[in-house]
C-alpha cells in the first residue's frame, strides 16, 4: 500500500481524496510512522439526528404557561448569593 507523508497529504489532499475514491487507499505517515489509513467509507453513513427527533414521544405534553418565570425569585437569589432568602 502506498504511503504518503503528512506534509504531502496536506499539500495534495484534494487529489489524494480523488485517488481514494477511485479505489486506491494509502497510509499517512508522520515522521516515518504510520498514523492514518485513508480509505473509502463502506456502508451507510447516517446523517446527524435532527433537532426535535423526540417530538412524537412527547405528544400531548405542554409546558406550563409560567415556565419562563417559574422559580424566578429563587434563581435570582442564587445569583445574588441569597439562595434561601427568596424561598422563605
């Protein structure tokens, strides 16, 4: 298998990726030591999960109408260093 130095790989990355896509994998070396194998991806690559993917699981669940202000005094007290003052 062909070996390519890290410097050469950085310089010619685009053409090296084209070669890998054509079925010619190679090993990247750093200071003469193999550090990475560049080869094609096999199998299916899954896209990142989208935000809201659990929406169906929480169908019918609603946040309380005062959610944004819940415990506001207690939280403010914690920031001001008086965590028990607001709750008493």
